[in-house]
C-alpha cells in the first residue's frame, strides 16, 4: 500500500515539475486526503518527497538534498508536538462536556421553587461565574412561614457542587419552614462536618419570615451580613449575627436575632460575589451598592435584583469573577 502511494506521489511530483499547472496542484491536494486515511506522518511525506525528487532529478544539488534531512527532523518533533496538542484538546473537550453535564445535573438537583407569600415580595437571581455554581439558595415554605437559605462554598467546580448536594440533603431533612435559624444551621453544620473534606468550608445565612407577625428571624454561619432597608428612615443597616463557618467543628453556638418588617422595608441577602465586585479602580464600595439598590426601591423585588446584577455587571466591564447571588424579601 505504501509502495503504491510512493509511486503515485512520484508521478504527481514529476508532472508538477514539468508542467506546473493548476491541475497538478489539484492532484496534490487530493492526495493529501490519503495521508490521513493511511496514517502517514509529516516526516514520512518529506522522506517520500526527497526520494522521489532524487529519482526524478539525478543531478540534485547536494546541499538541497541535505536540507530535506533537516526538514525531516523538524517534522518528527512537530508531529509529536501536534499529536500531544491534539490529545490535550480532546481531553479539554471531554472535560468540558463532563462539566456541562455536571452543571445540568446540579441545576436540576438544587433547583428550588420561589414561594408565593402574602404581603411579602421575593426576588432572586443567581448567576455562576463558570459552569458550576458555588452559590446555593433554598426555600422552605408553609402556611405562615417562609425560610431562605443562602450558602457559598469556599471553592469552585465539582467539589463545590458536591458540597452543595450535602446542603440540599440537610435542608430536605428539616421538619418545616417554622424551624428556627439556629437549629437549621446546627443541623447543616453537623452534616457538613461529617461528610465534607476538611479543605472545603461553607458560609451560610438562614432567615425565617413569619407572615403572622411580619417578623424576620435570622442566623449566620460566617456569611455576608444581609442589608436591612428601613423605609421610614430611608437607611440601610447590616444584620450582624456571629457564627463559625459550616464544617469546621461539630458543635457551634449560633446567634439568632429578629426584626420586624414594615411596609416598604426589605432585606437584601447575598454572597460575596456581590460585595466583592471590582471595577478597574478597585472594589466597588458598599455605599455604591446601597445606592444602586435604593434607586430601585419602589420596583418589585425581582426587578430590583435583576437591575442590581446588570448595574454591577456594567461597573465590572461585564467581567464576572465570582458567582453572584442576590435575594430580596420585601414587605408589601
């Protein structure tokens, strides 16, 4: 088979040297397809070209003849590098497909339904920086209570997604939405501490809204403090609550606090993808974020979170560096 290819190549080369027509070039292009089919390497092609040229031109200059030897050595290295490069590309493509599949599974597994609550408007937006989302939100709901968990894994990719599945498992094991935030965090912390690697830590905020009292009760495990907007005074304040990150030690005492929401008041819960947004000049100040939120305080909660995301995206020159999650509970 190789001998037939060599004869064919010699004939095409000989015709090209004699005539140099477009038809000769076309024949050369067609024969190149056989190189892939017959698995002929670049250095073998040059070797065949050299041998054919020596037979066609007996008076071939010695220096030209030796130059092909150099070209063969170059092509040997090139062929090896090309093969390695193609292997890496294939691995990257396989990895990308696996990540896309894992992201779809994660999205389905961790999906949560936003409840419809009397006198409470809820807005939520969560946008991953890459395929896998290191942020997680989960709602619990009954006739008089709605609970919201906002978590952030310190880490990315598939390990972070696996950590989130443990949070999901813990949330599903709870009795209901009336469970106090400190109990929720204690349950989740024990599950994470036993099941997740020591190198993975999770921050989490949990809030519970009581529709009968308009009361928002909350606790935090090392998470970003939410912002509370008081409509009467047109001012923001942070909802601070001390608590260690999830998964560090099994027994942790979490603080629990409560506030009353009046009409027009709202609570802004978020991950560090919001608070650590950066522009060319540096980190975007909290005051700027507050001003952005306040500028749309009269809109619906969903319109508010979407506006804040797009505004911060614009300030970052549309370069999202971290997972972005924003949830608003607004008393109406």
